[in-house]
């Protein structure tokens, strides 16, 4: 019974909220004050890019962002802009399931039941991993992006929801997907249930930060519970639980937690992609943060 209830919770959260993504996309363009992202078509993908200003000291580590199921590459503009401002070159592809503003795409189903992780394998949404592999290969071979200003020795992946599944898989949770170029994984309310069910997170050897929310009922409890995703992931690993945050806190839709999300995201990526110390002030719960776990 417990699995059935959890399955319904995850399924209803990730499937029944399709219309929200249109609001997410619209909110991003209405609320953000920064410059519009660069629009690229590379490796057969539609990609949004946020690059640091020319006077930002380099070299700039590379960040690839993977959006949620039926989300899109501009679903989290607030975070992409702030990462670029912190000296990261950020690229976000639209995966095949992208649906912001695309009514027809709303009605496509997940490749396997979101409520039954036992039916997921490394073939499930493998096209998402292939997108990121193609994009990394194309960008690193493009004269515009492989100049000394770009740091290809330090590549980080960031993903929300199904994008979190994608980046954990590339970090090694699916052995066949593993990309040794990945030096840090930032998993934002990630759908990690297939990995915890199969106990494959031991294959991740890049540092991981999980972020969740106390009202993210369909996802975060399965990250934070005993023998959940955090427990099964090797160190270095971090878990941050934002007090009152729901599943869409990491999108453009609601700004309540944006500042805290940015603070923790930049601090983690700076730690493992730039070699900076993790701020002591962020190592303990405080305003908007209910739980912080760190094991290095």
C-alpha cells in the first residue's frame, strides 16, 4: 500500500500539473530583469545559453541544465542568470518532452510509469542523456566555446525533477550513461526513485548536492528518508531542505526561495568546480532552510 500511495503522489505531481509549465515559462520572461538568453541550434538541439559578461574573470566552468518532464530550457531563468553572473557558462537544451507553451506536448506520457520505479531501466529517457552527451561534444569542439575563456576541465550538471534523474544518471547512477567529464551534480527535487529501487547510486563518483522542500511531498521524502537517495549516494554529498518549498520552487513560478536556492547552488558549484571553501554560514539550518546535511 505504501508504494501505491507514493506512486500516486509522484505520478499526480509530475503528470497532472502539466499546465503549470506554461505559467512557469511566462513567469520567467515577465519577472526576470536580465538579458534574454542566447538562442543556439547546435547538435540538433534548441539550446538556451547564459554566458558571463566579458569582464568576468575566467576561465568559466561549464554548466549543463536539464529541465523537468514537460518543462523547458527556460523554466529556471533566475538560477541560470545567477550562475552566469557567478562566472559559469550555462547551456540548457530542450529535450524531446519539452512542453512549455506547447499544448500538444502536454498530452505525451512518460516512457515508464512515474509511480512505479521498478519498471525504469537505463533505457528509460535515455534520449535525455544522449542530448547532453551530444551537446557537450559539440560545444567542446566549437571554436566559439573551446577558447581559453571556457574551462572544460570542470563540467557540472544541474537538473530539476526528471532533469535530476537525467543528471544523476550521467553522474554514474546508470553505469551505461556515466560521463567522466562530470565533476559535480546539482540535483533539484530529483526523481531518483529508479536509482534507489535498484541501488545504483553507489556508481556516482562526482560530488552531489540534493535540494528538496518540506512541501515537495512526492519527491523529497524519497531523497531524505533512511536508505533514500542521499543515504545511498557516496560522499562528498549534500542535502538541503527548504522550509515550505514545493516541487516548483526551482522554477520561475515563485520567487520565495530563489535567493536561498541560488546561494546553495553557487556555493556547491564553487566548492567543486572552482575549489572555493563552502561557506560556514550555509552549513547549518537558518531562515527558509529546515535541514542541511553535509558529508565530505
